[in-house]
């Protein structure tokens, strides 16, 4: 009996060891994956330590006789392979990072379309100065320890570096929708969701209250040096209360209303308020997430719309951009009847065939198009370099890499290589760069309502 239980114990111990080695291998194969960002600072050292410990104990067990010696030898070989895999993955990332920082012509051409999250301003300074990025994304997670004064000084320093280098200003982006999504609060005053404007107060004053909200929020952002807000959400509020697998999108909590005309009224007035404060509004998330059941932060999703559904869902996107000059964020959602192969954020058929097209049913939209975060599962699982390449080849102006800043180096390295291989349409890239330059030229020529009021007060 003792022999039987000893064998069972030995088998369980062996199963546990091989399970741990399998887990190490899985994580090592996906080293620096966005979903593992929470332990990025210790990821490689811990994996190396575990693999080395496994090799050490396998070497000790190798002295035992019989089948145990064979198993220990196999384990030792696997641990050595894991060590090589971990070092290889880390080395490849460091090489990509090094190549990006060399700031070759291709890196600069493609890099001007990137908006990146950051760990600290010291890391992003050389990227901004060498023209390797077009903007930065700010959230409380990367601004710990900052106050209004220190943040404004650091942003001004980056913009001064850009000016000295003869480059366009940086887009400095916030994600300050109000309500649940207020990623710069408490540094910025937390405000209720825009949807509360619909349920509180009179219908006659709705636009005035939305404009005042946008102006109030915009002034606070402008004081920090922010120039673009990733709001308003103009997805229609869904009829359901969400699904348990939808952990992050949560449009039912973020949307303004289910009626597209109410959304249009609120979003247009809010966007005008942002504009008057010097903040560029951004409508999101085209083609609308109100009818999407899956969570694109984690998985791919498609949207099949009847003509009447499409007309309702797209009305706020088309009209708010026309009235306010808002930028537009493209979601990682597929429209199979238009492009069965690529999501909207990477689809030339959608970007050039609908949004940019100036004939027939085309929108002739000439504003700025920006992708949702390329770290999201719906985009990342195809390879972030491939996803960014497809987005730029479609004519998207800005690609957002915000949640995990390390993915910027991977994405730019691969996209620059693909640009050299003519896998990014050079004509569309040049048009996009010119569009960004026109935006900044127009912004420099046109004072905001807030600036005009200041000038009038001085007179």
C-alpha cells in the first residue's frame, strides 16, 4: 500500500512540475503580451529564475536510476530550451527597441502616425524630438505623482522640443468622457456622464447645458496642455443591460441615449464646447458598438446591420463630425457585408470606400481618423505590426497604442519594415501626413472662443 501511494505521490508531483513548465513556456512564448502588462517589470527575471530552478532540480534528479533518470533528462532539456526561448524573446524585443530609436527615415515617416501611452516623460522625450511619434496618450496610470503644474511643464517641454526640431505639435490626448470613463480624474475634476444631461433638466436647455459641460471640461484639459479628448461617445445606448462576457466596453453605461437625434444634439453641443476651449473632440466608436455583443478588448466581433439600423447608428457620427469638425475613432469591429476580411480600423473598403469617398453614398469626411487601442484583443491577436500596417495602408491618420507602451516598439518596427516593402500605400500615407499638417496649420490660424474672449478682455 505504501508503494502504491508513493507512486501516486510521485506521479502527482511530476504532473505538477510539467504543468509549471508548460505554463512557463506559454508565458515565454507570449513574452510582453499586453494582457501580462501588470507584471512587466519582473516578467523576464521571474521566468528566467523559474526556468533556471527547474534546470537545477532536473540536474539533481538526473542522478536517480531507471525511468526517473530519463524523465529528469527530458526535463533538463526542456528547461534549457525555455531559458533560450526567454532570452531570445527578450533579446528580439530589445533589438526592435534599438532599431526604432535609431530614427531611420522609414521609422520617422511611419512613426508620425503613432499616438502612444507612456511610462514616464523621460522615455518619450527622444521619441518626440526625433519625430518617432505623433502624439501621446495620458491617463492617471502613467501620471502618478504629477500635479497640474508639473504635468503642464512636462507637456510644454515636449512641445518645445518638437518646435525646435521643426516638427508638428504633438497630439496630447485624454480619455475624459465623464462618468465611468474619466481617466484623468482626480487630477481633473470628475464630471457625471453626458447621459445625465438627458435625464436631468429641461429638453429646451439640453444643448446649452451640453455646451457648458464641454467648455468646462475643455478648459480644465487645456490648462494641462491637452489638445484632444477621445469623447464624445456617440454609439447608441443598447436596449440590453450588457452581457457578462463584456467586461470592458460597457457601452450601455457610457452611451448618451438610444435615440440618435438626442445623441446628435448632445454630442454636437458638447463638441462645440470642447472646440471653444481649444480641445479637439473625437466621436467614437465607429461603426457603433451599441449592437455589438462581444468585447473587442478581448475578442473579435462583427456587426451585421440592416439599412435602417445603419442609418440610425451612423447618423451621429456623420452629423457631429460635419458640425464640429470632430475626429473619429474607428473600432476593431468587422462589417462583413462591406469588408469580410478586415475590421473597420484596418479596412480600406470602409475608410476609402465610405468615409473618405466623395461621390454617391460616400461621406467625404476629411477629418482625422484614429484607431481604437491596438493593444485590444480584436486587433492584437493578428499581430500588432500587421494590424498597424493594414490601418495605415487603409489611410487611417493615427494609430493608438496606449495600454501597453512596449507594443509601440514592436508595432513601429514591423510597420516601418512593411513601409520599405511597399506594403503601405505611399500616396495615402502622404495624404494622411498632409491632413495632420493642415489640422495644426488651421489650429494655429484660428483662435478659440476662449482665446478670443481673452483678447477682447485685454482690449
